[in-house]
């Protein structure tokens, strides 16, 4: 399946019209220049006005376009309202914006991506001929550009995954990924689309030969992270229906880097009492070079298991090959209270050990150095990966075999 779609200003206008039609609190929509607002007559308030935006293309090869949007949500300000009473109108306008943007992003299934750190809100009073009250919200919306057609398009095909039951998200570096030195955009291959973001202030992993490379790692001394240039990505609002879940990568892990835990992924949030973290330890000095560490924290109670304590797997660093990524997976089977770790063609079962917590609207971190979890800071991962799959279930061993065959063949 190739990704050759694009969106235009007309698409954007139509999408806003459709979104507004689903919100009972907004009476009308206009896409016009700000200078034209005072020329509007017989407006059905509350109204939503989108100023015709400018846009920029930071990477013509990726062909995604950043639109700088300025959106007004307005209604006439009653003459009798007090300064204190106007607060409710501002809050109402912001709530309508939140509902509107949710409707907009949902209908395009990932083709519209809002840069959440770009939102700026300005409260307005006595605005325009009708003495309106409301807000002006400025933000950046990223969407596929028509320049994608002008440039020579490339059709890319991620590995086909035949087992899709309860597939929460499938991300492939061969599909819909855009990276510059300052921006990062990556949508999942499956529907509904899920989006991977960069963490503000953190570096973006390199993208080389369709592989994401995390190669910076901080050091931690006395609970203090030394260095903030470690790459880190995140998936917001991750929710599972029960305690069981599965995560799979195609990845390569090099030899010892900083000598401590190299975090592959973490589910949870800073200060959350529930977390799951998977890491590979490459501390040659401790005599435990290359073991997998599984950490669960449920309701504030931490459970740390070094895989080699239950299974002898030897030194797993380097894990796989830099040019030919291998299979790595974790299955949290809460029903049978066990965790299965997949490394290449091998599987290691840890009995009487699983995370008994339902994650809802949590954050999935890929690597990371500055997220506080398990009452200490971890140092981030040093590894290379391409495919990422998350399932809302404990995938059976036979289906894991099929997934591995699909990804590696």
C-alpha cells in the first residue's frame, strides 16, 4: 500500500465545515482573511472563523506541510456582563475549540496532525463590529502536501502483518514517517491511525536507510541526569481493555554503551504509580553483561526481574545485527500471570510474574532519559529499530511465530 494522498486548502475548509456540523455549540463557520471578518453580516453565533493560513514545507522529500492556523471562536458579549462574568465565555470558547479539534483530527484518521506544543490562546473582548467575546487560538497543523505529487513519489511497502486481531498500532519506518532536525511525524500503518511524537526539548533519532537510530545516552549520578540530548519518542493516550498486552520490535542493540540499563520502552507517566519498563543491561563490570530486565510497578509497588535470574540466556549484546534487525518482543499475559520474552527465534517464559494493571490514557515512551519512573531516573536506550507493533492482548506463542515470520522474512 503506497501513501500518495495529499490535502489542500479546500480539503481543510471542507474538513472544518464537517467538524463544525457535529458540534451543537457552534452555529457557523467561515474561512476568510481576518480583514474580512467585519464585513460578515447576519452571523449565526457562536461562530468559528479560520483565517486563510500560510504554510511551509521543511522536507520536500517527505512532502508534509505545516499550516500556521489562526482560529477564532466568537459570540456577542452581552452589555450587562461583568468582567468577572466574562470568564465563563472564555472558558466556553476554549471548550468548543477542544471539541472542534478532536472532531477534525478524528475524521482524517491521522492525515491531520496537530503540533500540541504550538497552541497559543488569546482572549478577545469587544472584538469586531459586533463587540464579540471569545478566543483566538493559534496552532500548527501538519498534513500531507500536494507537493508530494509534484515531487517524484516513492511507493513503500511495510512488511505485511497477517495477525491483526486486537492490533492497537503498527508503525513501520517504511511508511508515513517525516523527520527533520526540528520536526518528527510518524503515523501508524493500520487504521485507526496512531501518532508518534517527539518529546519537547529532546533530540530526534537519526533516520538512516529506513532505520531509526538512538545513539545518544545520558549518564545518571546521584539521581541526576547528565545530558538532555538523548533521543526519545512517545505515543500519547495509550489504552488497553485489560491487563494483558504485547509489544514487538525489529531491532539491533549494540555492545555495552554507558554500562547501565538501556531502556527500550516504558509505559506509564512521570510520577505514575503504575509503570512497565523493558531494558537491556550492558554493565560489563558487574559480570551481568547483556541481560534483559523487566520492571513492573503496580500501585506504587515495584517488581524488578532480571531475566537471567529465571532463564540463562547469556550475553545478548550485541543483539542481532546493525544491517539486519532481529525480532524482540514482550508479552504480558496477566491471565496466566506470566511474561514471555522473545529474542530472535527463542522464547523465555517467566512464570508468576506479570503486570496486573489496566493502562488507560497512558504514555508509551520509546527510549528516554528524563522521564522519572520507578523512583529513579533511567538513562535511555542505545539501539536501532524499524517495525513496532502493539497488541491489546497477550498474543499466543503461535501467533507470535507468525508475526516474527512476517517481519523478518
